[in-house]
C-alpha cells in the first residue's frame, strides 16, 4: 500500500478521519443538522459541482476510491447485517456519512479547490473539527503570564 493512499493531502485526510472517529454524539448531531441546512443552499450545490469537476480533472480517482474503506468503517453500524438492497444498506449508515464524504472529498483536492468551495464543504464540521488540527497546525502554547 502506498504511503500516501489519498494523494498529496493524505496527512490532512488521516487527521480528519481521526477527529471524525472521536466525535461525540452531540457533535455528530450538530454536524448532521448543519449539513441538512447548508446542503440545500445554492452555495453548497455550487461547491459540489466544482468539487466533482476538480476531482475529475485531478486524476485522483484511485485516491478518491481509497477513502471509501476508512469512511465506511466509521459510519457503518457495528451490528450491520447484509442489506437486501442498496437503499436498505445506505439507510443503515450513520447520518454523518454524507457530510463526512463531502468533507473528505474536499480535503482530497484541497490544494486544487477554491478556498470558498472547500470552506463550504467543511462548514458542517465547524465547531466540531478544528481546521488547525486538520492542517496539522499546533495551537500556541498557553501564556505563563511572565
């Protein structure tokens, strides 16, 4: 397996997956609620269209496909049984699956995607996942008052 299975943004994607796995129930509910509101906006649809075009032109199809395994591990119920059809299978996923997929795909091409489009795709996670954490930026050390 490649050291960078998700392309040049592998480190950011891994950090996001770790933060996603650590979200508590209240944060997960808040993310889904923000997603439901924001995904209905013109801004969201514009960002999604730009995302699709950017991924297609990036040549990162294999990296995109590699995201599915780790994401499914995080959003599939542990007790999930084989579904009779695709609709049943999809309805069994954690509701955070859709906003998480949008965020992960945005991070996949974050070096190619416009900043406003990336911000839109990550916006459901505001307050739940810090972009500084995703970018690997350490928080400043607390002041000692000296």
